[in-house]
C-alpha cells in the first residue's frame, strides 16, 4: 500500500515529536520538515533521518508543494493563519496543532468522521484532547449541565508559546468542552507544577448532571472511552476509579507520554501529537480509499 | 521612611474562610467602613482570584464581578483591587472586573512561573489599572530565584512585586533575605503578604517593612486562609506605636473588627492544629479545609495528609490531589497497597 506523503511545519518540540511518531506510521510518510531555523534540533534530526528539510518556511514549501498532501502545523496561531492563506487552492489537508482554531475542533474519538473532508481541522488543546472524550462519554449517557476540567502539567513541559498566552488554553478548552463535549457550560483551569522531578500530566474532570447519575451506565461509558483513547495514546489512564456522588461525577486521569522526543512526563504534548497523528492517519486512509474507488 | 500602603484582603483571602459565601450586603458594609478608615486598597475577589468560582475551589454565592460592583459603589477614595491567577482567570475576566470598578490587580503566579503573568500585567497597564506581581509560595524558592522572577514581572510593567508567604511557612530570616534582595535590585516597590500559621504574620511584616517593603497585605480579624493573614487592626496599632505612617484610623478598624467578628466570622481565626501543621509542612493555606474533608472521608488524620502534600511539593491549585493522597495513605494503612 502506498503511504500518503505528509509534511510538518514547525521544527520545535511538538513538530519534532510528531515527526518521530509519523516515522512509525503504516499510513503516512514523513516526507518533509518545514522550519525557519536551520540550526534547530528538529530540522537537524529530520535531515539526519533522511527526511527532506525546508529551511525558509512556508515560502519554500510553496515552490515544491507536490512534496506533501497533508500538512501538520505545529507553529503558532499567528503563523498558522498565514499558512492557511498561502496554501489556499492547493488542495492540501491541514491539521492545526496551534490555538488558531480556523477549522473545526477535532477530538479523534468523538467527531473525527464528521470532519474528515474538511481542509483545515484544529486539535483544540492538550487538556481538551485528554478530557473532552470523557465528558462526551458521560454526556452520551446523561446530559452534562456543567463540566469543569483541571489540567496540571509539569512546568518544564509548558513551552514559551503556552506561557505567553495561557488564556488561549482556558478559553479554547472551555469552548470545546461545550461544542464537542456537549456540556451546557464548560470551564477549564490549567496549573503549571514546578515539582522536581517533573510530574506526569494530570487531568481532573468534574461534571454536574441534570439528574441523579446512572452510575453503572456512566462507569461503563467512561471505561469504554478510556480504552478507545488508549488505542492511540498508550499512556492515557484513569488514576483511580471515577467518583459518583448523586449528580456529580469526578474523573481523575493521568497521561504519560511515549517519550519520543519529549520526556514521558510531558503527556500533555504527547497526547497532542498522538491525536494529530491519529487524525492524519484517518484522513490518509480516507484518501487511499477514495483513490482506490476512482481506479 | 516611605509611607506604607496596606491592602485589606479579608474579602479575598477571607473568602476561603467563609467558603466563598460573602453576600453583597457584607461586602458593602465592610467596604464602606474600610473606606471611612482610610484603607488605600481593598481586595474583592473569590479566594482563588477572578474565575475562581468552581467545583475545584468552591462555588461563590455571588459572582465576584457583582461583589466588585457593590464594593466600588461605596469605596470612596479607596481603590478596589482584584486577584488574578493566570490559568484560572483570564483577560476577559480582568476587563469585566475593570468595568465593574476595579482600579488595581494583583497578578499571581507560583513563585517559579512569573512568565505566565506577562499578558495580564500588560493588559492591566493598558487599561490604566495599577498592576502588581504576586509571587505565591515564595518560601519554596531560594531568594535568588524569587528575585529572578520578580525582575520578570518588573519587566512586564508591574508597579510592585509582592513576596507572598502563601503557606505561612516563612521564618523572619526567610522574609529578610527575600525582601532585602528584591529591594536592592528592583526599581519598583516591594510588597509582602503573610499568613499567620506560625504566629509570625505581624512580626514577619515588620521585618519586611524594616527591609524596605512598602506594600503590605493585611486582613481584619485575621480573615484569611489557614490561620489568616496579618491582622489589620493589630498591624495598624503597631505601626502607630512605631510612628510609621499608614494613613489608617485605628479606632475605625477596631469598630470594623467588631462587626466582622459578629456578622462574618464563622469561627474565631485562631491557629488551629491544621494551620500550624501547614506552616510547618509548607503547603498552601487553602488546602486545610480540603484536607479536613478528605481526612474525614477516608478516616485518616488531616495532619498526615498535609505533611505528605508538603513532601510531594503540591502547589497551590492542586486541590484535586488531596483526596487522592488521602486515599493512598488510607490504603497503605490497611496494607492493601
């Protein structure tokens, strides 16, 4: 089977980690790494791995855009807006890992199939990828009136982009809790924990339901969803059994990373790259199927 | 000597004590009395800052923006200030607080994470507000680290940086080292926020003032998380005796203290075993209530939970860890693990 060729824009932590995951994929091929700093470790690693590199950003790619059909954008919200503009009309699929959110939010286990044909999809936030599947699972049993998530990540895993604009995390996540999770009202809190050695990413989900909780059905839905996310994020797990108390459901998660480029405690970054990879693979499979049909 | 500017925090830090149940009437009464007493700054916000009303930290009885509005109506010459912890509160919340009448904001981060405060400090300044940096859990980092982080806040435009002893764990020498280093190296004012868990709040505050701190937090009747803060009426009395100018009328503060004791305080703010252990263990003061609840739930001593939290360097905001740690200890106790 022919793999679909993909490119990664952005040679920072996320881009580099994503590249390493793509290199193991049976559906997509890491064809090009697009950066702006030839000295960056990401570009150097790509080159060492025999991946084509472009060091003058999106302009460089535009001159040889046949290199990739799917692009992962791991730059910044501002740069992403420009990239989408420049790539218009070239028929590329773009998976946005920045907070720009031009395209619809995608949570692979919840709504990926709805957006498989869309040109630009957005990966929400790390906290969103970790918690929205669970909120959606609970909401599929009973209406969630209010869902609140608390994401605690190791200080060392919060990059300068996150730090300079931490409101983007809380606002984007809250919105996606409502739009994708299905909660009537959403709220997100993020805490940076400087503890040494760094702690693994933790997510707490607190939901208030409209009615008394149907304990058994909710437990089952949560466990099912954890297993589904587990398929592509192996370090995603319940820290303890969910607590159900009348109308309130509390879920405690831990996300351990694979340790590809980033250390295992950075589950927040791992779940973003793993989820983006999953989206890229699904889009690629749809493209392969479509091609087969045309033939 | 430079004048000392006191910020009354009973309606913010004290919000923890009343389970975030302040009423509009209480806020109006306290604010107007504080204003009459000449209090320069009055903080009104959920205990965990703007946006703090949550299942994680406790839901407010009244949305804090509404309380800010009430306070602003009767604040007179006093400035209403708010607390904002980036990651919990946002710029949107800050703008609403400003529209409601807040004139100043303290942007609070854990002592090692000052860089998340940049956008909020800059926005506050561009709105024309006074903006202060607030370095929480300052006992947990060495003085040089506190300085490095304070310099960041200064570079974002902060009008002052506070050394915040959130856990009430600092000894006078800890206060002296940190305030002195900041005073020597910052061009802006230095502030200090104490908790009374080791009965050192007033003493530590005096050390801070001695070392050049000019922005001081205090709470009437000690109304604040843990054993409370530096007791405002006591501090004013002491400053009067020392002939340090605070501009605050002692007798009016004493009258206010009587009102708060009668109408607001659910129980006297003494140094309970829990708060003492907190200062001793060096964990966040607002953990106390949660540790008590968790301890009761799983049948273990809240002190054991607090000491374990301290060992694990749990930081402010990680209230979700408390029940988990409690359950782990309980399991170990019966030998399941």
